C-alpha cells in the first residue's frame, strides 16, 4: 500500500472529517504508541499503519482495502 492509497482508504472507510481526526488523535500501540499520521511521517510502512488503525477501530476485514483499492491479501 502506498501512502496515497492509505489516505484514500482513510477517506473512504472513515469519511474525510472523521478520518482526519482518527489519524491524528488515536494512539496506536501496535505502531509504537504513535498516531497514524505520526507513524507515516516516521517512515512506518503504510500497510502496517492501515492495519493498526483498522484494528483499533474494529473495521471489518472486508472493508479494510477501501473502495477502489486492490482486494486485501490473506
């Protein structure tokens, strides 16, 4: 997953407004106690950040790829 795909998926799964909040304010222990935005700036792989964000928000597996993105790999 590219960073641009990450942001597109955030908008599609969470919505533009809530997506901005959840990526900035939710602390993700799975990626070192950082927010998604902080982790991406630090160079953490976008797919790793996406999975951690989805886990924290209980996003169902079938929605984790985001609309218009490749289907998730098993």
